[in-house]
C-alpha cells in the first residue's frame, strides 16, 4: 500500500520537514502527538504537538507539496486520504463520468481510489517558495 504525505505547505525545522499552519496569529509546524513532547514543542491537544517557527528558520522558505496526474486517462488533481487512498478531482464532467467518477459539486467530479491503483498516475510536485508573511 502506497502512502503519501498530506498536500500543503511544509517548513524545515530542526532539519526535518513539518506541516506548516497559521495558529493564533503565528506560524507553527505540527506533528502527531506521539509519546513525550520533544524539547521546543508544545502539546496542542491529544492529537497534535506544535512548534513556533522562528525567524532564522523562515529564511529557508517553504516547500509546497501538491499532487496531480490522471485517473483512467482523465486529468485530475488529488489529495491523499486515509488508508493509502487518494481522492481525485476533475472538472472534465464528460470524461470523469465515463471514468466512473461521481458529482461532488456543480463543477467538480470526484472519486476515492487506492493510491496504487494501476489506472491512477500520480505526479508529485515539490515547489520551493518564500516563507509566507
């Protein structure tokens, strides 16, 4: 079973990439709350630890992680979901309907598929950007 990291922005803190969020007017990186709280981190709740990103770490910028590709030949964007699956989205209604996708919204079709489905071609994009203001 293939696993993908969640799409979004990541900051390098302590030599590792962590998911970046805006919380209480400041930029923080978050990690699952597993075991003891590491030095420099704070337990946000029973599921998440957070650490404020300091100015020296902001100079490295961020990495924006996104996914796109094709599903059954239909161009799609996608996000990883739980249990090794991908949620794929298309705005090409006719092709997406023929590919077995269902209506999500008025202008979007969707399907949940196994990440290692042979009919799913996943492209991973890692874009380096300046740190947000």
